[in-house]
């Protein structure tokens, strides 16, 4: 199960970097939850497949150069965590970045929840 969840999370991150919302959503449960990092301090919670899909679709329109680099990943049978650097291009053309962590919950071979936190 752990190997399967590592592969699942790697596929999700690859789809994120391709901005492939359909591929990302194929890896999530219908009752999925995503907690974004914005606005501070608590972020925004999106619950359910349609709400999460709509968030990601809008996110990639707003941030067309979005990219995540995974620095470390830890996974077990039903939980995981990954430390990352997220980069984007600001409207002035300068590169921006933030470091953060995701706490992931898995269920039945899919991602049930992704809770994101950032430094700073």
C-alpha cells in the first residue's frame, strides 16, 4: 500500500506540474477535501470533487507558470506528507516562490485530503 501511495502522490504532483486538472482529479475521491494556503492564516477549504476541480482550474488560469518541486516525501498506508517549493512568475516578470508542506490522507487508492501549509 505504501508503494502505491508514493506512486499516487508522484502522479498527482506530475499532473500538477503539467497543469492537467483532469489527471489530478482522477486521483482524488469524490468526497475529497483541499485546504489551500491562502488567505493567511487559515487558507480556504474546498470540499467535494467539483469544488476542488473548480479551484484547480481557476488556479492554473491565475498562475500559468505554477510549478512544484518536491524536496521530501513520507508516506504510509493512509497518510503522507511532502515538503515542497512552489514557484510562479509575478505579473512584473520576476520569479516568486514559497516553501511549504502538504499533509495527505489516502483512501481506497486515491487521495482523500490534501492540507497545505506554508512558511512565513
